[in-house]
C-alpha cells in the first residue's frame, strides 16, 4: 500500500521530524508488518510545495515549515529545486525517515515525491535535478521513486 508520510505537525521545523509523529507512524508500520502488507512510503507531495499561483485549488505552501513565513528558509516553493538551504534541510528530513525505516520488512521502496511536476516553478529540467539528488538506493536496497506512482519490489 502507498501511504503519504507527508504531514508536518504543528511546531515541526524545516529539516526535522517530530519524534511523536515518527512513533505514531512506527505503530502503523508495525501493524502492516504483522499483516504481511507491503508499504511504499510517500515522503513528499506537490501540494506542500505549491503556492496556488496558477489557480491550483489544493495547495499548502502557506503552512509548510520550509516557508520563510513559517520560520523556514525558503521564500518560494521552487527553492526546493536548487542547491539551497531549503533543499538541504528537506533532504535531511528524508534521510531521517529512510535511516529510521530502511530495514523494516514492510518497506518495499520509497516514493520520495508525488507529482514533482506540480510544484510551483517546476520544469522538466528542475524536476530531473531533484530526481538525481534523491535517486540513491536506501541501505535496505529498496527502489527509489521520485515522481510517479510506480511500485517496484526489493531486489
């Protein structure tokens, strides 16, 4: 199953992962393992990085902790695409999830970002640059997916 682990709890700062939230997700992954379910965690979603400037009806940039208005480092969502403090902190957050969960048997891969093309300021070239940064294998050798919804099993 594909689960969005994209929630930013109130007070969570850019680059961090709230310990209570991580523990709650651990409980869900424990249940998935007991049931023999395969999980593809989704660690980023376009709406968190979309400011609605093109009349998108579902956007959450205003509440994203990476937004400078929320105490984060980014003035614009598209800073995720460049070698910025924003992207470095976002990668730190992803690494926290991957390190914490990489050896869990229920995890069959990683969907690093859902619909990267809908991030404000996205271009094919910029999306590919994020894909290249994230396209590494995790310690458990799970496949990495950065843009679409495909599911591939462990090698």
